[in-house]
């Protein structure tokens, strides 16, 4: 008889910890979303409700389900109850008999239940203990206080760390059955796990090696495996031990921008001695090699990924849980977010260590979209206990997660933790206290790399982000090798221009905050509180001093903004500018620098943060800018000099000109034309237009030209003209463009741009907007005023030249007429932001 796997056959209920009443519950789910859906608590994200809802984490919560075992399961010898994930301290009983207790959110639990089942109704009960008691029980581990946890203790429990709050996240310590629960039954052997490895041969063939682990094997079972591509069988084999599928003419999987994301379909079956199918599984396999290349060179040591032999510049961002209650993250949500990453020409996301190992759907989508995944283990910004008792709780987590994810084409790196040795007070403790140092080494330099080697065997392991090999307690954030988190811009208020002095190998974090748009602010903030220093807005700014830091950067570039909408707009411009300066410099520093992952892609609630996508997915200015600065063929205009403000507020207008570079990371060479000219705001040429034919080689960054503002006219021209730069195809299509200013935007003498918009319907859910300005209009933003899902814009937040017509196409969330779209859109540009 073959194995059976069935979704848990009955609904769950939860008991209110205060009233004792039972209510319907949602599984997978968590207590906060259950209470919210039942109308028993207000919206946790609204106003300052976060503070009033802290009582929830102090209670114990009970879930139960009354169920009848389906007949088909009963006939089997062994019946098991499987929890893909319980968050976190759960006591489980069946018909009053205790099955067990769990203490790690990231572990799957399997209980054998056959002997406890009754013929009729059964009752499953799960009590989630509050974690504060658990943290108190484990208080013997009391190192320096954890970052980002105002109460303290989070490092003692294996649970999503940012639930305890973060510098962009609320504190909602929740509990519940957060992953699917099901029943499985078998009478004979079962396929427990299949390890997949690839051998790429010098000719061109690939061998896919499979090794299965069985439960209850009798020794006479066989395995049959078949590999399919586009509905055609390409290789098949049967056998007992290791199976080797030979692919003679392999089609490779490539990261986005480098080629196709070819995924083979692998089917494995477990057969009995008589040939009947006992169990089966399916996987998708991308044929590719990934290497982390660390070669000594004259600058130190390289740090880059080589995929199928080709060096890849990693363009991307850091991923945090996409919802404060992660059970809200469904496929459409992941799809939308990751598609936005791919749309912005990203090829890598880093799953950051303070959240969760994401669901299978997340990695499936990364496989499909060609997004490489830098996968942290879930440790961040704290010293963790490393003694044997802790390692016992941790080991199954590491094994299960590595086994679950090891065969995804997207998986590029396993990384031990986020920032532990980088944070000065943690680093001092690690060095000064031998017990802490030993704990750290045991987890990140022994247990985890060993699990990765045994259960994965291919994907590289890197102990921490950032890290500089090889000494254990050297400078973990050095430039010459490994990856770097560069936070002097923002946390230390260094000038944005300081990115340009960096000569590092791979920047895995750097960022700048911005405010949520007025539309997103309206979802959590009553109108009378819509001021960044109000209690509600301060509650939605989790970085101490964050408002001051953001304003510090905004005021250097822009005029004083009146009202929230203008301030939010300028904050997003400031953020986009800052990341553009950083990423373009890093890309230009290729091949010395081979990665730029900004902090952070997404948000877990509506908040002031470093994200380029707002909570729910609306693109901030930065995300549109990322689509431009990550373009495969980029023209980069690097300012020579800067505008600086002296001690007595005297202004040094130091932008003297631009050096123009071309950057290309596409897979093939491409001819192009570099075109540039000095223009005034009415569009008139102030210098002769220059045209330069260039050949863009793959993986190249080349300095092509220099433009210097004529000294004789500098004072007259500085505030009234700009360098217009374009990289075009030989046919004149624009690949990339830049507008170089000679002062900061606040000193520009702009004329009213007199923006005009016309609309036409392209299809039922596509409308084109044609924009025009009478005079140079920096930073024109089309803003969707309706709540809910916004359209996809082919471009947005761009500069308009005088009398240029730009066509923006909008893919609408539903069918809408051009008139409806017109009334749903507002438009603004820099000039409007400072009009009274
Ligand atoms: C980084 C991250 C996070 C944090 C961010 C902003 O270093 O690893 O811990 O949210 O900085 O401060």
C-alpha cells in the first residue's frame, strides 16, 4: 500500500486567554491575526495600537481540533501527525495524552499517533506557552543585551527574532500553528528525503546524482527517477543506492539578465519488490554551477559568485519578512514582491538572519525569476548561547532547513549570521569572554558549516555577514576581502559622497531611510497625526533618532517641504539619490567590487524605513531608481566635486563637471552611442552635443569621457543648466540616461514646469500617460491616489526635459477607463514640493 499524506481533516478553534471562550481559528495562522479576524482586537498597525496589544505575548494560548480519522488512513500500520512549524513553545496532546513539547519555530515535528487514536472523534490540543516565561527559565544565558529587543532575552529562544521588535519592525511576539499541519500514513517504506547533487563535466554533460533516505525500509525497495524538460523525458534510471541521471545536452539555468531560467522536472518513485509504487516526490532542478570565488589578488581577496563559469555582479537587496505576521505571506504576495525585484534588474536577494527561513514558494519563485539567494541562518545582532543544550535545539533546525533548500537553483550561499562579530559591543564580549567566544565558534565555525557540508555538499558557507576571513576575531568588516556592511552613511551621518571613496569587494548592506507615502501613511495614521513627530508617526519610526538622521540628509539637498506629502516625497528622493550614488559607484568598481545589495527591499508593516517597496508593495522612488541604476547597460555620470556648506554657512559650489562611464553586465557585447550636452532649463544647448561610439563588453566598466563646466560661465550657469547624458543603441533607442546637476537641487533656479498629461487606453487594463513639461522638471512622480493595489508603471520618478514627451504605460489592477485613471493620478515634481 502506498503512503498517504492528507491535510489535517478538521478546523481548529482557539480559546481566548482572558474570557475562556472558544472561537474559530485559522491554520496556518497566528494568535494576532486570529484575534484580529474575530474582531477581538483592533488593527495592530493602526495608530499606536502596538502598545495596547502587548498583553497578548504575556498569555498562554490554547488551540484545539476535534477530528475523525479518515478511513483510508486507518488501514495503515503507522499513522503520523506532522507539524511543518509551531511557533514556538507548544505542548501537544491527543485525547488527553501528551505527545510532546516543542521549542524551536524552525523545526518540523512528527508524532506517531496510531496508538492514541479513537474510532470516533479525537481531540488534538496545543497550548502555546508565553515566551517570557521561557526566557526567564533560560536566564542563565545573560550576555550583553540584544540589539533591537527593548525587553531583552530573544537570543535564548529559536523564534523569529524580529517579532521582539527591530529598527523597522513592531514588537508582536505571536504564537500559533504557523505552517501546514497534516496526517501521513504508511504500511511499508516511505521516501523521507532525496539529496540531489550535480556533476558538470568538462565536455558538456551533467550527471544528476540522487541519494534517497527511506523510513521503514525493508531492503528490497528500488528507486526510479526520471528527468523531464518541457514535457519530454530526457533521462531515466532505476536502482537501489545512488542513482545517476545522465543529461547529455544540458540546458543551463542562469541568474536573471544572464540567460534563461531552465528548470527540469524531476520525479522520483519508490517501488516495492513487486513493482508497486510506495511513495513519490517531485522537484524542479536547474542545472548550474555556483562558486564563491575567493582568490588572493593585489588588493586582498576576491569575493564574487561565478555561475556556470561566468562572474556575476550581484545586484539586489536585503529581504526581511514581508509581514509582521508571516502567516499572511501567501503566493500572490511573494510573487508580487519578487517580481518587483526582478523588474528592477536584480539578480540576488539576501534572506536576512533576523526573520524566517522562507516558505518553499519563495524559493520556487526565485528559481523561476533567476534571483540568486544569499541565505542567512536565523541569527542576528546578539550573542547566542552555544552550549550543548542550545546546539541540541539548533541542530535539527539546521539539518532540516539545509535539506529542504539545498537543491534550489537559486541558492547561492549559506551564511551563519547577521552582524554578530561586526557590532562593537558584541565583538568586545566575544574577545574578552572565553565562554562566549567558544560558544560563537561552536555554532558558526563548527556546527553550521558541518551541517552545510554534510546535508548540502555544494553550496558555499560563509560564517557571518559581514565577514573578512580568515581570523576568527579579526576585523569582520574590512574592505579588502569578504563582504561589507557600510553604515557610515546613515548611522554615522557621513556624506553620501563617501560611498565613492570605497574600494571594497561586495557590499551586502548599506541604506537610507524614507517615509511612507501619504497614501500608505493614511492606512495607519489619522489625519490629525500626520506629522512625522506625532505619537503615531514616532511609533512608526523604530530607529532611535531616525527622524533626525533622515532630515539631516534631506535638508542638504532640498528646500523646506510644507506638509507631510511633500516631506514624504523628498525623503524618497533623498533615499533614491543616496542608493544611486552607492550602487553606481559599486558597479563602476567592477571587477574589484562584485556586489551591491542595499538595505532593504521590503517592509513588514507600514513604517519609516530603508525599504524600496512600501508595506504592501507600492514602489518608492528608490525602486524606480533601482530599475535604472541596475540596468544591464548603464551610463554613469560621476560628479567631480561636491557642494559643501562651511562653518559659517558659506557655500562651496564644488561640482565642476562629470566623468562619464559605461557599465555593462549583459552576457554579450553590444555597440552603443554615448551622447551628452550641456542644456539650460528651456532645453537650449549650452555646448556642442558630443556623440561617442562605444562597444560595451560583458562585465566591463569603462571611463569614456569627462565634461567640465566652462569656468568663465560657471557662476552664471551652475543653477540654470545641467548635463544631459544618454546611452543609446545605434538605432537611437535609449538604454540609460542621467542628468548631472552642478549644484544641489535646492539651489536650482527652476521655472514652473507646467506639467501636462494626456491619457489613452491601450487595452482593458492598460493605459498610457503622455507627460510633458514646459521647462526642465526634475523628479516627476505619478502618484496613485486610490487605496489598495496600484498599477505597475513602466517608469516613474524621472526627470523631464523641456518639451520632451514621455510615455508611461500603466498596467492596471483591474479594467479602468482613461478617465478613471486620470482622476486616480496626481503628479508632482521638485518645483511643486516647495510651493506654499
Ligand atoms: C543592518 C541590518 C539590520 C538593521 C539595519 C538598519 O545592519 O542588519 O539589523 O535593520 O542595519 O539599521
